């Protein structure tokens, strides 16, 4: 088996690994977007809730209702902070997945370049061999012509 053929097997393997890494990166991107959307929903809900609190305060409310509103607002703050941490975790996962894909992509490109060089070298050797065979045939033909005319 030629060197280029052996390299092609390795290139194909690395190309599959690169594709797998790309799919993982896409999955991580989707998960990050989902988590970011959930964070935005929580933040919007808190704003709406605080607006309701202001409206209720204007209309008048007792101390227990105010304490309940504030306790729930604190729970929302904790949920938002937890969701922020989840978003940060998914951002890191995406960064790792992207770095892995870039590494796989570079390795595949390097191997493809090496494969191209191997094919070029094999073609060069094959062309030299063919040229040598043509030169040998031409020399034999010249000797036969020279022997026949002498």
C-alpha cells in the first residue's frame, strides 16, 4: 500500500473526529442558548414582579404582604444567580468544545497537506520511472535501427 493511501486512512479517521467535535460544539452552543434564554426569562419575570410590587405598594398593602413579596423577590434573585452560574458553566463547555474542534481541524488540515505532499512525491517518482522506461525503449529502438543499417 502506498504511503498516500495509508495517510488517507488516517486523514479519514481524523476527519471523522473533527466532525464529531463540530457536532459536540453545535450541541454545546444550543445548550448555552437555551440556558441564556432561561436566564432572560427569569430576569424579565423579576422585573414584572417588581413592577407589580410597586403598583401594590401604591394601592396599599400590609406588612405581611410586603414581606411575602420581598421573600419571593429574594428567591428570584437566588434563582437568577443560579442560572447565571449555569450559563457560565455552559460558556466554558462551549469554549472547551471549540478548542477541541480547532485542534482536530488543524490536525486534519496538517494531515491533508502531508497526504498531498505524499501524492506529489509518488507522482514524481512514477513520472521518473515512466521517463526511464521511455528512455530505455528509445535506446533499444536506436540500437536495433543502428544494427540493422550497419
